[in-house]
């Protein structure tokens, strides 16, 4: 797994949770976060914080399951 692999994954899916990305790459969410931060800093990805939790409202969800990332740079010229 490297930043380019994460880029391709997000380009294909457009949006994915931190948990989904980590599972796809058989990695830990804490390992994936710095690579996602690289794309966020470049303005290619937007972090969608899951500060509201799920619909159940119990606040016991794993934060990685509600923290999402959206690929913004779908324009081939921007890549």
C-alpha cells in the first residue's frame, strides 16, 4: 500500500470510510491516515468527519467506521 494505491481506490469508489480503506489494504486505520492526509493536504481528498455518529445515537461506533474520505479531483487534468 502506498499513496498512489489509495488514490486509485478512492478514484474508483469516490467516497469510502477509513475502515473500508484499511480493510481493503489489509492495514490498520492509523497506518492509512497519514497517506490520506497527504491527499487532503494536496486538496484532492476531503475528510468527512463522522462527528454525528450513526443513526442509533449510542456513540459506541468505531470512529473509523464513520470517518469518510471523498475524492475531489475527478478532472483528469488535475491528476
